[in-house]
C-alpha cells in the first residue's frame, strides 16, 4: 500500500471502528448487514484494506450514515474546542458543557421526566422501576414502546430494517413519549446515544442520568440475567464491550448527572438516584 493510501486508510479504519462501536454493532453483525465479509471489515478497520466506493456505501448504509460521514473529520473550530475541553479536569469540563448548553442549546421543557441512559447491565430497568415506585410516577422502557409502535420486537426490526430502521423507530417512540408524558421515569436503550437527533431530544426534554459501571460489571450483570448472547461464540466479547463503552462515553457524559453503580449495593444506588432525581426536578 503506498503512502497516500496509508494516510487515508488509517483514519478511515479508525472512523469506521468508532461509528460501529457507538451503535453497539459487532463486526459480525455489520458483516451480515452490509454483505461485506467479517475478515475484510477487520482489515479495513486496521487500515490495511483498499475498499471501493460501493463497499463503503454498503457499510455506511448498514451503520446508518451517509458515505461522507465515514471520512468527515471534525471542523477546525470543533477540533480546537475539543482539544481545549480535553485539557480541563472533569469538573471544569462539566461546567464548560453546561455553559455551552445554556448559551447555545435548545431550550425545552423537561417536565417531571427522568431518563436513565447507559449500557446494558447498568441497572436502568431495576433502578428505574424502584425509582418510579418511590416517586409515584409511571415507569416506561423505551424499548417496549418502540416494539409496541412497530408491532414487532427489536430483533425483528433489525432483521427487517437494520440499524437505521431501528434508530428511526426509536426517535419516533421517544418523541411521542415525551409529548404524552409530563411525568415518567424512562429507561432508554443503550444505543440511544448513537442517533444524534434522539440524544438531543432526550437531553432537551428529560432530566437525564447516566448509570455507569465497569465493563466487567456490565458483562457480569447481563450474564447473571441469563443472557449469554454477548459472549456466545464471540471470543472478542469483552474487547467489543470496552470499545462500545469508549465510543459512547462522551455522549453518555452529556447527561445532566452521572451515577456510578459499580460495586455498590442496590439500596445505596437507589437512595442516591432518588436524591439526584428530586434535585434535578426541583431545579427545573
């Protein structure tokens, strides 16, 4: 591979890997949805392939982005802003984000809606139900709303429409839910942050809490629930999970609050979550 191709292939591979991880897609799923072999995708992500426009178009369609998005770097201003934010400590970074959102964000009524975001196994359903009981509010799983609106489960939506179709249904269900419910505790799917419009809507219309945990705890909790799919025939399951968490963390971090559930008793997490929820709603 000549130098010009190497200069293009490496950032393209990194960009594809980040987009795939943000959507929670394993390489195997992307291979199935794009009709591009898993081995070739590995070569592409590692900067060793020379794909055609047709191959890239199929990959982009399977992920749910246009062809240009596979190559599009951040603007100079955006890159400079991100570099500045990276130099701040976490507390100052959160303050800077809040300032930007107050100055330039879309103003909207969040009502008495608490949304829980995070990867599978973070405790969104368990803690969400218990929080709703304490507050006396309805509890809603956005995934169930998507399935009800579509008339099929998520697996069937993915089989029929792929990730782009699922993301469209997710936005529609969320938009309907926030319009109909002035008060609710909402458990959002882990991949809701993969679609910018859905994440913007969630942040604008709900008080959002990121339930965080270590990759090991995420995996252990999913397994404890009897779901072995993340590990079945996938020796790279933990590596995939770490990549997904790394790709999504910047978007999860846009939430109004963060609660780390790692290694903590359920009651302890619930008490803190209730304090966070009541404080956010009181502030409006």
